[in-house]
C-alpha cells in the first residue's frame, strides 16, 4: 500500500529550484503518458490493464519457485480472492497455467503458457521502446531526486 508522507519530508527545508518543479512536472506527465500507452498496448492484445500487470508479475517473479496466487495478490496490491478470479480469466484464455505446489498443495503455482509468454514479450518490447523515448525525463528526475533527497541511513533501510 502507498505510504503517507512522513513528518521528515515536511520538515525538510532544502530549497527547491524552478528546475526541480519542472523536472517533477515533466516526470508526472511522462508517467501518465506511459501508463496510457501501456494500457493501450494491453487492450490491443485483448487484455485489461490488470491482466497485463499479472502476466508481467508472473514473468518477472524471481526465485526458483513459480509465483503463487498469494504472491500475485501482494504484487498487484489486490485481495487474494480478486487474484483468484484474475488467474481464472487468464487460465481460460490459455495465458497462464496453475497447479498445486508439490511442497504445499494448498498453494497454487502460476506459470505462463506459451501464448502468455508471447503476449507479455510483445507488450514489453513496445513498452520498453516507449520508455527509451522518455529516458531523458527519467534521467532528469533521478538526478533531481538524488540532489534533493536526504542521504539514506547507514546500513540501508
């Protein structure tokens, strides 16, 4: 879940330059444009945005085991029962397969079917090309954030 602003952010008195506001505004617009572009790409493949996000989450899941339905729900910030319905629709479209984990048959493992692999690859290629076109905005906002943000605590957090 998104976190509320902390008091620390409100106490920061680092002066912001006009260029900082410009970078933030350009980034916000670029994010919204990218999301609209990505949603259109998903629709072109007959997918909802959430179905596209699910395929991407399953495809990029790290680790030796496949993603579980619970992990998918966590990844998409949705309830477990919503993830179950989403997976059902993806299975019906032959994009995802599901099976019980061998180590815990109560958990359901998710893997992409060949059709799901092809669809997520096509959408991802298109999205990465779009991100490449906006790389300057991403670089600018990253530099601005590094300049403004307070240093991270030692040892990570």
